[in-house]
């Protein structure tokens, strides 16, 4: 099982997330298969030292729907970080970059984030 470490200090959120998604997907390994989740572990360290601009923190909005009428909920990146920490912001970014199929959940299990 291959293990990769990504240092997020002074780097942009999207750059770190895209690198993590590429590794989790297994695209960097010679035995890549699109229908198989690779045996790869990715550790993201120093997530709290990410370089997130004020414009991105206030402008990036995550939406979700509760399922009830009028149940559209919005949360900015700034609110997400205050409530759940920088790790959740990285996890959401990587989640969005992985393919939306049955393997997404399996690949995301191999991602660990430390602040």
C-alpha cells in the first residue's frame, strides 16, 4: 500500500485538493484501473496553515437541501471553517474532485487530514 504526504502550509486549497484527488484516484500509479479503488493512503498535514484569501472565505458558498419546502441551506467557507475546521474544507474540496460513483466513498476513506 502506497502512502503519500501532502504539506498544505502556505498553499491554496484547490491546489492541495486536486493533488490529493489525483493520488486517491490512483492516476499516478502504473497499474491504474478506472473501475478499481487503488490501495493508496494520502495524508494532508498543516491544513490549518492553508493560504485562504478573505475573498474566497466569504465568497465560497456551500449549499445543501434538507428535503423540506424552503429548506435550502447555505454556508460560507468562513462559517464552515469556524464550525468544523480546516480539515472539513479540504475534505469537501477533495470530495468534489473525485468521480461521483460507488468508488468515491472508498477512495475518501483513504484520506486523512491533520491540522
